[in-house]
C-alpha cells in the first residue's frame, strides 16, 4: 500500500466571529492510498497556514510540504512516515503549525491502520479499551446569568452529568464570575460535575483570589486560568488552590508539556490531539501524566473527526472526553459517525479505524477552493 495524496480539506462558515469557537474554520486532512483505503485527521490550528504546510511543493532541502514528502510511502509504516515529515519540514518546523499539521496526518494514519486491521483505533491502542466513556458537555458561556442557568438546565435534562462553561464573559469581573458559576451550580444541582474554562486571562494573584471566591460552588476543575507557558505561575497556583487546575490545550511542544506537568504540577493535562501531534503525541503526553499522577483528558472542540480521535484515545486511556455542543454545522453536520450520547456516556462506534466519513454535500457547501 502506498500514499498517493494527502489532501487538505479546508472548510469555513460564511461568517466567522472572533470568539473562542474553533468550529467556524476547520482544516481536515484525507490520506488517499493506491488500495482505495483513506484516512481522516484534523489540524487544530490557523487553517490557512496549516493548509500551506500540507500543500507546499518540494523546495530546497527540509522545507517541503507534507503531501510532497509522504507521497509514495507506506501508510502502515507509521513511524517512518512521521520521521520523514519531521525531517522534511525541519527548516521551518518542527513545532507550531507544522506540528499541528503532522498531528492531523498522524490521526489519518491511525484511521487507515484501523481499517486495514478491521478494528476501532481504541483497540489498536489498548485491546481492552471500553466501548463507552463518560463525557462532559462543552459550552461557550452565555453572557447573562439567566442564560447560563437555562443552558445548565437544558444539558442536565439531556442527560449530561458534567458540563463545562468557558470563555465569553468569564474572567473579566469577579462578581460576575461568581454569579455565573452560582447560577450554573444551582441549575445543575449538587450531584453534577461543573467545570469552568477561564480562557487564559488571569495572572496568578487574580487566579488565587478567584479560587477562594469560587470554592463554595464545588468546581470539578478550573481550566486555563493562566497563560499557557506560565509554568512558575501554575506551580504557585496549584500549590495553594483548593480547586483542581487543568491546562495544556494551547501547547504543542512535548518539552512544554513536560514543564507544565513536572514544574506546574497541574491536576489535569489537556492535550488537543489536533494541536499536539495527533494520537501518537497524545500517547506520549498520557505517559508523562501517569508518571506524575496527573490525569490526561483530551481537549476536543472541533469537528466529528477530532471528536472520534479524542474519544478513541480517551477510551484507551480510561479517561472522560470533551463533547462539543457548538451549533456550528462544521461541528455537527460535516462528519458522519455512529458515536451516540446516552445518559452521560458516549457510546462509541464499532466501525474500523476512527469510524468517520465526510458528508460530501456539507463539504461542498463550506469548502474553500
């Protein structure tokens, strides 16, 4: 089997708002082979730049596009493909957007291998992986207390046992933060898990003050209160916080994850597989987390491709996963899959590989030429 093409599938809504919703402008990759088997992956990045990383033609040494590098290689020789991609992009890589694009290729390679072996990707990672796993509804935070309460009731009525509100108005005003969290907690009830994603807007002193203010509302974790590489700040915060601290979605380099875990001592590390090297990168980060006693959970706010990759990886690592509740058609309609939410759990597909296919009608509606 040989790779014949790595195709960049760039889709974008007609109107893209400058809000923290990455399901408005997405980049997928599709690996084609001479056997007719294809694989899908997703890069969580600046889609335009990541697309260029994939499509760039051969140039001077170490500055080629991923499609040009991988063409003709065996997709089942996973390690060799990744080595070639890293070597061929060394002049302008290896981190940042190059790593994001390579992570998408990595997902697609896992998808192909699963299809060839006839098993879901989670079974490739761990033959004993479960077919269902806990998840939490991931929600862009509404602007008002009443809207937050209504959303919390809605997700609880739908069967979610855990909900995360993030970004939006959170972080700017201490009193409003407390009112929003209090409303969410009251609407969810005492037995549901509540998480808050701050959106990287505080310094460590502000974070410590907010922790004390929010402590009565029994948060399961407080996510990304500080800048991504404020490792000293995370160390100070985690040493004093009565609330578990989660972070990591914005990191790409393995060295940064090592510092966040070993120096920052965070409780929950959250690699985004489309940002941190794909499923292979996620496996390395999970191993680091286990060594330190941290929990590794995926950040997964994208299309159904990153949902399926993250859910399969989470199932193999016995962790919950994020379940995007964005109403964007790129989040909900672009990808066909058999993953179903029931009573707080994601029931995973039994299909081989990632179990995902693109809805070509939706692709044609939103694809950029």
